[in-house]
C-alpha cells in the first residue's frame, strides 16, 4: 500500500468508529477485507487511527469536520504532511480536496487544544493544578512500551541480551528497578525468546513502581482483588516469597493467568467470587479498581471520549463499594492497597479521604500519584493499615 492508500484506509476505519464500532473491531473488520495489506500496512493504518483518537478534537478543528476524511486531513495538517500528495485521487488515495475543504479548519482553542472533553477540563484542572496542561498534552502522544524483567527468571542484563538477539533495544527506566523502556523494535517483543520464556512481561513502568511501594508480607497471604489479567499478581510474586491469590468478579479476565504464571515461574491461585467466601483473610489485599483510565489514555484513547460525568460518578460509587468489601478480607494489622490508573482526584485522593473518614479502625500509611511526566502512565496508590 502507498502512504496515500493507508490514509484512505484510516479514513474508512474512522468512519466505522464514528458509526459506533469500537476501534479494535473497526480495524479488524478493515483488515479482514484488505487481504492485500501487509503487516507494515496494518501497523501504519492502526497508527493513523490511534493518532486521531488521541487528538480527536484538535484534528476535527484543523480538518474542519468530524468525519473520517476531515479528521485525517486535520491529523496531516498537525503533522505537517503533504496534504495534496495524500489527497490526490490517484490509485487508492483519497479523492482530491474540494475548495471548501481546503478553506476549512482552524487552530483548536481551549480544551480542544488539549484534546479533552469540554466538561472534563474544570475537574482535570482542579485535580492536577500546575500539572494539568502538561498531563493533557502528554496524553496526546504515543506511550512508550515498557517491559518488566521477571527477577525469578533473569537479571536485567540477561533479559536485555536475549531481547537484543532480535534487535530489540532497551534501556533501564528510573521509575522501577525492574522496568525497561523499549527503544527500538517494540513490535518484535511478542516473538522474542525473553517474552515467550517468561523473562519479561509487558507492564508500564508506573504500574511496576506502584507494586514496588507495597509493604509485601514475607511468607504471608496476598490477594490481588481486581486482578484482571494478573499483571500485578505476577509482579508481586517476583518480588516477595508469599502465597498469592487472584480474584476478579469476571473470572474470564483471568483465563490467561495460569499460563502466564507457569511461564514466569510463579504460583498464583485463582479465586472465583464463590471461592473467595471460603478463602479466609489476607495480610495484603490490592484493589486495582475499575476507573476512568485517565492516566493511560495514551494507550486506550477511546476512553477519553466515552467518559461522561454520569459514568465517572458511577465509577466512583463502584470504587467505594470495592473498598468497603475488600477491607473485610484483611487481617488485623494487615494492609489494604487501593490503586487506579487515573489522574482525577475524585477517583484517587477523594476516595482515600472518604475511606479513612468512614472507617476509624484504618489509618493511611502512604499515597503516591504518578503522572505521565514521570515517564510512565498516570497511576495512583494509597496504602491503608487496619489498626
């Protein structure tokens, strides 16, 4: 495919998204109908689509509209691309721009220039203060790819050497002693022996740093309460010798965890909601709660535009309910950790204050907020101890 043909394909995918398809579904549908597209073509189209999703409002302003064609026009203008060469009408390129399209478009202003929903900006600013604009702008760019070196299986140097066999260049990252940033050839990681043999896992650096701060109970019982795929379960298991359990209200989210744990040389027992009732109490319970995902919108930019005031309110209610249930799973003198990949105070500091105020038998030991400017995603964690 030519660069212009890739632009046309991205336009078609964006139009599917506008009509209601999720981004991944829209990309898959296009790929199935485009057997001629090679792996580099599919990657390029995906990059175009996600670049627009991160910067939807500014692309719409620069392109003068909200359909796929205008959004790609806005993206090319923002990137300083040769618009006339892309919209040539030759081969599989988009049709030439009409005079009205050439005249349309303007520089985005206010929240649009930061690519945030209008309703969210006041809350964003009150949550982040002097960091508000920098954090919003960081979410407009692609996220780095990070690996967590599994210390049960390899050292940092050993993992880097195996990755380098396939030209995957990495460098240590200061957020965590197990974190590596992939500098070159990130798309090869899944085929590399280091990944296949459990020497490394894909995990954001801030997520690793969050686990590093947890007071791990040597020889104790640890529960990953909202485990999902189990990345934090495996990260904890690599740092401390303990009994590890993973639970999720939707057990299907944990379906790959047994294989991942075996590959990593870790032991993690899965608990369904029914199993949890008979599992007793734990020394440490980690609740990586459902949230807006506002700290990781570089990776999942659709969430930025799907979030609403009502949905945020519902999420805060869910988070409070999770904390209320999880606290009963902690032994006397044990620890409850609450985490989100959000940068919004309503989901973070406000929840912590509410929990302590409503539960006088708990005290807060620690809290930390990571922002994209620290190098990884936005993450929050608060640690509480049962008195």
